[in-house]
C-alpha cells in the first residue's frame, strides 16, 4: 500500500458548544481518490478545512505530506501549502478577474516566472480541464456552472499540486456535466498521479471514480473502505445512503451492466 500523505489523528473541532469532529482519525495514501460522505452538517467541509489549516482543531493532530501542522514553522507550512490545490464549495472564482487571471492568481504569488510563460502554463491548464482558449478572457459571471467548476479545477491545478482537495465538485451540475467532471478528475489522477480528497453527496461520483469512501457521522469516521464495504456497513446513516432506493439502483446497475 502507498504511503499515507494525509494523516488525521483523534481530531476534535468545536465551535462554542457545537462539537463537530469528535475523535476523528483518517489517513489517505498517495494516489488515492477518497470520497468523503455524510449527512448535511456532519462536518465534511470542516474536516477538509481543518486538514488544510483553515479551521483550528481543539485536539488531535494533522500531518500532510509529512509535515505536522503543529510542529511546522510558518515557512514549512507555507511550503507544503504550495503542494496542494483546493476547489471550494462556494465562491470558487474571483469575480473581478478573468478565467486566465484566476488560474494565474496562485502562480503569480508562488512562482518566479515571466508573464509569457505564465500565460502559456495557464492556457495549458485551461485546455487540460476541457475549456477553450476563448474562455480565457471570460469573467466568472459569463460561465455556466460546469465551466465554473472546470475553471476552479484549473486554478486548483495551477501550481502542479500533489493533492487536490475538492469540496462538492459536481454539486449543481446536470448529470452529464457531473459525469464529465468525474471522468476529468479520474484522468487527472491517472495521468498526474494526484491524490484526491473529495467531499461529495454524489453517489454516482463515488461509484464512478472513488477508490475508497469514508463516511462521517457523530463526529467520527463510521465506515471506511471501497463501495463493497459501504454496501455492507451497519451504521444507520450509511445504510440508508448506500442502500436507499437510489443507492440500490446504482448498486444493481454496477452488478448487472446494461446489455
Ligand atoms: N466557521 C464556523 N463557525 C461556526 N460553526 C461552523 C463553522 N463552520 C462550520 N460550522 C458548523 O459545523 C457543522 C458542520 O458544517 P460543515 O459545513 O462541515 O457540514 P457539511 O457536512 O460539509 O454539510 P453540507 O453537506 O451541508 O455541506 C455545522 O453545524 C456548521 O454550522
């Protein structure tokens, strides 16, 4: 098994009296696509934000790419931050910048390269996510939902990360666009060797591209494994999610491919 590059141990995160994560432990090996599921408000986004240091934990430890959040110096943490990309659930793009400028935002901050080279690299990222050169000069308000997600993904990939953290990448997309985005994420994982930490509600995505799924309930991981493990899980929420009407339909489709 590949080395774990995201390790969370005994995490607790509280907001006042609201304890959202309560002794959560999880590790993600290099090259894996992990899908994180859970009921609305169960703490999926909080977990993502805690792993990347945007939310303070009240207990436990986080290590990413071998760097421990608590013992790392500011420089060490900044250096490790440059090795991941993030696609946030909301507010994915800066509205006053064009698509190309959005993609270049982090590059400008972290890479010491000429504008010409930056344009070239950003155009390559744009193409990688299936956008056209004509989209480069558009503003976020001129993009469809699917195009916005793709542009945000291009921005997350702008500085060649080893890990991408994706918060509901397919939410708000029609099933065809969602399927295309899933394929894109899978292709990027295969070709770039990316490790993908993906928060999702999308059962289709879990079936289509995730190597492993982790389910959060009661502040902890209550089931963890490939889809086959989730289908047998005993936890009531996990059972209802994977063995509800829609879950059963998908499970049946996968077991019996259409002729
Ligand atoms: N900055 C914050 N301050 C206070 N409470 C917060 C903050 N961020 C999140 N929470 C609370 O933490 C809980 C978990 O929120 P989170 O966004 O992680 O849920 P989620 O599982 O991602 O839900 P959804 O599927 O609806 O996006 C919620 O009760 C939310 O109100």
